[in-house]
C-alpha cells in the first residue's frame, strides 16, 4: 500500500498543486475585495474574540492579539478541512464520475488551499508579534514539528470523514455540531491551562490534538517554552496511524463511492 | 491472433438502490430499510485484440455505460477482472469538471493532468487543442464566459487530442455548430480507425456501428447475448429489437 501511495502521490502531486492554485484563484475571482478577504477575515475574528473575551469578560492573556491570531489560524485550518472533507466526494462528483483519481488527492488539494490561507494568518501572527515586541527565542524552531503533527492529524481525520461522508448523507450536520463543541473546548480565544487549572485542564489540552497544537504553538512562539515532547510524540504516532488507516480505507472503498452518490 | 489489449473476465456489477444512509432517516424509521440491489452487469467476458474496434449494443438501461465506466476504472466491479495489459485508457466524456473562473488554457492543463498526462505532454499538445477547438482569443478568458457550444468544443478537443491506447466511447460524439460537428465526427473517425488504437464504442446508431466496428457485443439486461462479428450479431439484434 505504501508503494502505491507514494507512486500515486508522485503522479498527482503536480495536479494537486495546480488544482489548489486554481481553486484559490477562482475564489478571489468571484469577489471584488479579492485576496484582501484572506487577511481581513482572520483579523476581524481576532478583534471580535479580543473584544468579547478579552475586554468584556476580562480573559486577558499576555500578548493577547498574537495569542488569538495563532489560535484562529490553526483552528480555521482544522475547521475548514473538516467541513470540506465530509462533502468532498459529492462536491467533486463531476470529476470522479469521469476519471479515476485516488480520492484522497482531493484532500491534498484542500490541504494546499487551506494551508495557504493558514500561511497568511501566520504572517499576520508574525506581524502582531513584532508590533507587540514578543522576544524571539530558539524555541520558535519547534513550531515546525508541532505544525507537521497538526497537519498529519488533520489529514488523517479528513480521510475518515471523506469516507463516511459518502455513505452517511447527513454526516455534515453532525460534524458541524461537533466542531462547534470542540471549538469551545479548544481554547482558541482563552488559555485552557490558566482557566481550567489542574488535571482537567491538562486532559483537555493533551487529549485533544488541536488544543495541544494551538497551546504548543503559543508556547514556542510567544512564551519561549518547550511543549510537552512526549505528548507530541504520542500525537505523532496516533496521527500517523489515522493517516494510514484513512488511506487504507479509501483505497479499499474508493471505487464504490461513485455508485453511492 | 494478435496481441490482446483488453481482457474482461466474468464481470459482475451491482448497484445498491438504497443510495446512502442518513442518520436522521434511521432515527425516524427504526425498522430496517430494505436493500434493493440491481444487477447491472451479469457475467460479461470478452477479450479484444490491439487495434480492433468493439461495438456494444443493447437497449437503454442494459448496463452498457456502467460496463464502460468499470473498464475505465471509475467503478469497482463486484467480481470479475478487467486487464488492460499495461495500456493507458480513457473514457471519452464531455468536460472533466471545468473550473468556471479559470481560463480555457488553464482548464486544459487541469483536465489533462486529471486524465493522467504529464505537464510536458500537455504543454506539447496545448496549441493543437486550442487550434482544434477554434476558440481563438476566448481561450484566455474564464470558462464561465463561454457559450455552451464553446464549452463542449473545448471539452471535445481536450479528450480528442490527448489520446490514449484504449479509448472508450459512449455514443459517437459530435458537438458544436454544423461545421464543427462535421470536423469532430471526422476526428472521431480518425481516432477510431488508427490501427494502433483499441476502441470500445457504445452506440445505438446501426450506421455508425456498421461503418466502424469489427466485432459486436450485445448485452441485454446485463447479460451477454452474443459476441461475434457484425454480420452475425447485428441482424439478430435488429430482429430482437423490432
């Protein structure tokens, strides 16, 4: 299976890149403010969270704006990937009913699209860090492994959602509800560690890879602290397992998808 | 006997009529939903030599298109095998998901890659596709600005110029205005009659079949009725249908 995966990925990587670019391009082509929305959206959400939670509820954190932008950027990526992947087979029916392509390639395309948007929010985060005068430590390099594990995890879950989304027609309703719930316990606009101290808070962070990634990202970028490496390793193994399982399931069933939609 | 290019053995394809499962539905209706299976193709086998042209006939809904899709690798057969002997294959179809906001040129690249061609191969063929499609300056405009005729002209040109070893054709296509119809029909004939290319055509037009095909496969309700030369099969089929 690994051999086939590598061969397919090689074969379709050029297509994925091209298709991701094409999707980004067609997104901007349909609105006047164009690409400015990719910047405005995360900035606006950051300010809303800042006003509501930071100012109204006094949930202040150090470097609050940068703190929220980092949360927003990772969360948006995860959120979009989940919502895209449940419907991705239906959305691409015109393609998959006419040619064969490994179905997870459609997810790779979305990884490209949403990853690009995440990269833009990262630039905003860096700008915020510079303006707020966040001291840079060598810990920032740890952002790379954290990000890799986070993307692997997202991709693994996406593969599973892609598969079940084909057969369970209203799965997207459930995914929306679950995502909303996960959003509030992920600490996008507050620090779980400080608001929910003790073992409960630790659990919330370490058992939820999204919360862990956001938390770890803030530690290394803003506070110059090492994330919990053991947990990172465990998440890496779990994420890799999810990816392998997801790709295995897709390979096994993908040729039946067209018949079901 | 020449080299075999395509071998289909004991192909079975079934559809599940209960299309998919919905959590809402299963909550509202706790009793088990009856599964309604339809057997679209039942045990079809044939082999085709390289360079030969096979016509598939049968009434509507007898599983012809389903079988083509399965040979092209879009559908999984429930049992049986399709062996392409290493040949590349494509199902000629109109418009492999054009992206409306992109220009015709960009869509050529995307569709070509989807059909499994490399970026260089497409680059070499792009000019030919554009010339054949007669779109002129429209090729650098977004596809959403195209008329439906231009849309199908471009789609046809892409599939016709980017050739594969085995071509599966669901009805001989002719698109566009009268002039382009003639041109596309000629192009199809040229593609089909290339001696290196193995072709499978599904058609209802007896004229087309008589003109183009070497052998005929007749399927009825998913079952193989006859497989043989035109002279043997077509008269019996016509008799059956009348």
